[in-house]
C-alpha cells in the first residue's frame, strides 16, 4: 500500500468535475487596445489510473469559429493538445499557453469551485483563474499573461458544458 499522503484529493475532485466537452467563447485583450474574439471547443479527459499513481489528464482544443482572429494573430495555434499530471499542489504540463515547452503550474484553491494556476516559463508569467458555475454547467476563466514583466495579454473565457465526462483514456504507462 502506498503510504504517501495524497495532497491532491481536493484538486483531483475539482479536475474531475471539469471532465467533458466545453464550448469556449473567448475575448483577447492586447496591449495596443486590440480586442479579438475566438470560439474554441475544449475536451478535458482523464487517463485511467493504477493504484498510487498521480492523476493524469489530457486537454484537447480546436477552433469552432475564428472571427478573423488568425488573420490578425497567425502565430496562435488553431488546435492542439497537452497532457497534465496532478502532483500535490502542482500541475505538470506537457506544453504551455505560449509555446510547446513543458512547465509546472502552482495551484491555489480559492474554494470548492475555483482554482488559480500560476505558471512561469520562457519569458512569460501566467495567472489563470478557473471557476465552475451553476452546478458545473459553466466555467469562467480569466488569464493574465506578462511577458518580460509587462502585462501583454488578458483573456476572458465563458465556457458551456456540451457533454459530460467520457470513459477514461488508457493509461500512458
């Protein structure tokens, strides 16, 4: 039996409440006062776990409607995926918001409905708030990204659950 203390039980419950398919209506605020819209779809899935194994998740996203976003910001990705491992009060991500480098996010729990993620990688500091609303049918996300110490991007996402959790993915190990 694994004698480690499971620090992530409340975080794991919160992540499991996020499993499923979400429509994400987004606004991006850039430093030059440019505001752009983007509609994405996001799938959050859990990997099957072996006893004593840390919780693992897959996040997959793709564009639903770009509203001219990629014409103005061609360096953003239209689709992608990333894996995350929940390790205590950290989420180990296989990729970041602004690049494909793996990184670690510190997690703070505001209450049973909201987590805050703090990430640092490359030249970026990212603060992300995610709150579950209305019995987990909606999510509100606010993301603030500083590049080399200057606020460079603010994102507001309103997300609506389209489908509940599916079957766990096969364990990657």
